[in-house]
C-alpha cells in the first residue's frame, strides 16, 4: 500500500515549529520537552485506540479488515516503545523544571 506523505506541516505542528524556533537555551529545552511529552501522549492514545479496535475485531469485510488487523498488530508492537519514550521524556522534562 502506497502512502502519500504531506508536503507541508499541519497548522498545529507549524505553530510548534514557529514557537520553538524563537527560543534558545533552557527556555527552548523546557518547551521542546513539553512538546515531546505531549506528542508521545497523543501517539500513545492513538495506538491504544488502534489496538483496542483490532482486538474487538472492528472492521469491514475483505481488504479493509486485513488492513485494520495489520495496523492493530503494528500498534500493539509499537506501544511498548512509545510508552518507554514517554517515560523518558517525562523524566527529562522533570529535570528541566
């Protein structure tokens, strides 16, 4: 399956880029780590949603069902890494506060 990647940032990430690009030193470090924590929490929520959907067998017949199962399997395998990265980001953020 071919996936078309976006050419530009969405509004949320463009705003983050613009805000971070104006910061330096400890202020940048704090804001960047807050963004990393927020981003990992968002990804974790989405992966958990995908995993829950695949475990309940939600989907349509045929290829869509196989695609849902594939995404659910990938999400399940990826969850431990994202959880670990989130905890590491939280630890770093706490040291910067």
